[in-house]
């Protein structure tokens, strides 16, 4: 027998101000608060709690620094900062770490002075690194509980429908970021969500990236970020001959993989060579009359070009890389904004990465077991981000990593990577300027490549070539202290990053 | 085996990164430059970089050439002192005006070879023709030394000498190209065309490559790897050409058994020059790796 809940008796007096607000409620009944301080106070934020941010403003972000400045002024301490990523522009956080405002960081990546300071041991607690999918899962599972999300948005209506652009209010597109994909999960799961916007637009702000139902307070601020740092006009194809050579080889791997067919799906990771692969696939697609069903992930202008040419039917956009991509999201019907859960959460069987045929990924280093490092440099210092690397490598049917054999005098195919970020088990093919190596576990791929006259090289041979040119690099010296914990997308620990010796 | 010289990539000798990585590009020849792309104060650096790179780096089976400085100011001799003992590179002499230039360079090379205990004649040479005198002397230049593997047109200096400038279509170079080609064929060496410097004009580049292929050139100097693919495409025999060549060679083998010198194939006469062309196509296809694949299919 069903238990019947004891319903409270209906009382018309509980309907607030229905009659009185008839004329005025549009102005008064909204979520806009007078200042960031006020929003913070209302949110109930306390010392020791978790605050979150997104990184859609990339290196032009002013939200994180400004919010931290306010929190510092208000006397907050011991906060857990969970951002979808952090960049060079977040150098000021060093001061807030020193003063105890921030005591823990949770991010996809770190770059610049902040990364340098953390690698040198500035923090008591290690930084937790998560992939975009891993972060989504951690938030969904409750492992990462967000108390207050501070989410910057180029447009927001008075009730909280927020977006990275506006379709009908051009003013809001002065500072445009396109997709708010990584912020969606924060808004959905945070106990309180505060939108910081430079443009309050009329209700309803549709399409929205974040719906008003997930927003508690809105603060109008004059400055959310520097448009130049947020995005450039269009990511230009590289003209670097080495990167073009790698891209051409990668495109040949793709067209001879057996997965290149009408209706295939693909993702191009960031990085010159990886983005340039699109340019070399265009002609074979036209020649064979193939159309891709969708392109996924970070979307750049070059992918938009293929979409607008009719070569890629749909774009699933978790992050718009450039102005062209952001404008396409605004204007193109089949360019869809998606959340990090939709994109890559390992808790979501339907995650788009699981539908992906091919992904082309960059790397800092790859080792002879195909493990990939995208986090730490040859000096051991943190200088990158996991991004969707682990997620797409695990999900895609063919994961191709593109990397030059050498960067300057630094070998990029090594015996053992500094930091394991993506396990070799998920990497199928490595494309370098000195040859193509297939993971020996992928017998089928090796067979297909050979049948199609694609010349392969043993990855150990690549490592040897690198060593003959550079000599064996001296091992990096680390201290005992752990400054970073690298999680795999399932939440387990895949590696640790140690403090570097000065 | 036929030596293909379809693509000859210029690599500035003082650009360490380019010198180190030059081997990754699918070109037939690498031409490291010590001359015009290296400023005067960088000459020593470039010689050192090149010397070390050539010693350590495996450029696989690519032909290695170094464009040296002129011998008239002593710089060319220093270049040769650095390079010849390595025994790895051919020498491209710039601005060759007469056979005497080749003879002078050769005698300096010979001295070094003797001093180092190398077999005299090991070091191969190329000559770049970049002046009216050079063009008119192309025949004697091409025949000036057994070391010569080819002569090349250097158009920028030449058009200046001719009081003109380069144009699309290259009308101003038509005499020089023909002259150089005749001289090269007369001496049995390669004829290499000049660079095409507008990297963004891929269409203009393509039509120039098609033209020099039609003239009979063996290949072209290039300044950027982006130009490789077009040349390789135009200079590689097509599948159709390779199959036709296989047929011609087959039919002639049969004819020879019957003691015939001329036969008919698909209603067309096949005689000696046609067979020679067919053999050349097959030789090229062998080097490009096309033959193995097409032969399999052809004989199936």
C-alpha cells in the first residue's frame, strides 16, 4: 500500500502578492542583487566551503580574480576553489593562496605563474586535476560538492537565463564566449548559483546556456573579461610546415582507418597540428561524397567552415574556441551547445564521446607505452590541462595523438612520461613528423594500415631517433611533497605531481 | 637505380631547427644553404650548425646538397674546407658564369679530397646558372666536370641581369629554361628549375610546375614543404601511364622473340623511343614505390 503523504491544506494567503504586483512585478520580482557582496552574503557562503567557476573566458577571464578579491575583502578563508580550468591570467590567486583565502584547488589545468608557484610547493594541499568528463561525474556523484557557483555570462535576463552570447541583443556580443558548456553542470548542482553578467537583457533570453531555474542571484558587473583574451577572430590554420606534415599524416591515418565513411564523427583537439587535420580531410570528403554526422568538443572556426560547407552536419559544442565558432553557435541551427556531462561524463552512457568515431589529440609527451602527458613540461612544472583528453581517448573508436618528435631540443616521445594523464591503453595511434606508430595492442588497426600501404614505425624506434638527436635528458629532480593529484575520469588517482627542486 | 630530383628543398644553414628537422619532409634532395639566406655575420654559425648536423643526423636516403658561397671572396673555400671532409654532400656552386668557375671549384675540392685521403671525385657538384653569361655558357658549364650531377636555373638574379622581372607564365625565362635543359640533356645530367616564391599562389605554382615538367625538367627547387605535394603529384607517373608502360614493355618482349623491332599496340605503332619512354616511366614508378603496387594488380 502506498503511503499517503500528509498534505498541508491549501491556503490562498500563501500566494504572494499576486494582485499587488500586477503592474510592478516585472521590475521588482527578479534575481538581480545590488552587488557581488550582497549576492555572496545571500548565498550563505561560509569559510571552508566550495566555490566554483568556469573557464569559458580563457585567458581573458576577470571573474575569478574579481570574485576572489571581493571574498578576500569580506574576510573569507579556507575556501575550496573548483574551476573547470585555470589560466595564465589567474596569477593573482597566488596572493589568495598565501593569505589563506584559498586552501584547495580543483581544476582541469594550470598555466603560467600560478602553475609555477604550485609546482614549487606554495600550497599545503595538492591540486586535484580532473578531466572535463571526470569533473562532471564528480559533481554529479556528489564527490565534488559545490556550495556557490560564480558563473560569468555575457548575457543574462533578470530571472537568470544566461548565455555566452545573445541572439537578439547585439550589445551583449561585445564580450562573447559562445558555449557555456562547462558551466552548465555547476549551475545545475551548486547549492547556490550566482551569475555575473555585463549585460542584463530582456526576458526571456533564449536560447540560454543556463536556465533561470538553476540561478539564484544575478549581479551586474561592468567587466567580465577582456574580449581579446577570451577569443580571437578565428583560429587560423597553422602554416608551420612541421605541424602541417603531422596533420597530413594524421589525415592519411584517418582516411585509411576504415572509420572514414559517410556519417562518421570526429573531434579535433586544440593545437596547431590537430586543428589542421580538418583541412586535409576536406578534399577526401568531397571526393568521396562523405559527410560527417557530427563534430564534437571544442569547436573552432575551421570546423564551422566545414559545417557551413555542408561537410559536417551537426556541431556539438562544449566550448567555442574562437569568434567564428561563437557566432556560428549564435546563428547556425545545427550548432548545439552541450554540457560537460553530455559531452564526456563517464557516469553517462550516452555521453557524446562514446558516440565518437575519431579523435585527434595533442600532447606534451607520449611514452613508449603510449601513455600521454598533457600536464607537466620537460622541467616538471605544471603547464597544461587535462581537458577532454582522457574522455575522448576512452570514448572514441580511434584515438590519434599528434606530437612532434622534438620540440626544440626536447624529445616528446620518451621512455616514460613525467605525468600519466591518459593511459596508453586508450591511445591507438601516434602520429609524429618522423613516422606513425600504432599501439601494438591494436592488431586490427595495424593490419588495416598495412593493407592500405601506410608506413608504420615502432614507437621505440621513434624514441631512439629522438635520443640520437638530443642525447638522453637528465632526469627531473622532484621533492617528496605532492603538489598535484591527477585523477582519471572515473575518479581514481592515475598519477601524482611532485614539487620541483629549484 | 634512377635518382629522382623532383623536389630540392632549400634549408637555411643557420636555422638550427630547420636543419635538424629537414629530414622529415618527403623530398628527393635537401639543399642546405650557406649563401644568400645566411647573413654575413651568420656564416660561421651556419657552417658549424651544418657540419654538426650532417655528422650526427640520419637524413635517410635523401640526397644532400650544400649551396656554398662564391669562391671569389674566399668564403666558398671556407665552406668547402668544412664540408668536403664529411664526404656526405654534393656542392652547389652559385652564380656559375663559365666552365672556368666549375674548374676552379673542382680543383679546390680535389685538393681537400687528397688532403683527407678521400678518393678523388667522390664529391659531386651542381651548378646554378643565374646570369646571361651563365645561360649562354650553359653547354660548356654542363660538360665542365664529371662531378656534375645537374645544373639549375636561378631566376631572381637572372631576371635582374636581363633587365626584367619575373611574371606569371615566365616568358622572360623561356630561353634560359630551354638552354639549360638542352645543356643538361647533352651532358646527361639533371635539369632543375628555379624556385617559385609566392607561397600563397598555389595555382600559379601548379601551372609553373606543369610547364617545366612539359619542358623536360627533372624537378624544381622549393622554399617551403607546402610545395612538395604538387610537384610529386605532377612529376609522378599516373596509374594509367604505368599500366600503358607495362603493356608496351610486355608487347616488345613478345616482339623481340619473333625478331620484330616495331609492333602495334591498341592500333598505335610502338618503336624504340616509345619503349625508352615506357622504361623511364617504369624506372620512376619503381623509385616512387608506385610500381610494386600497380604491378601486383596488373599481373593478377
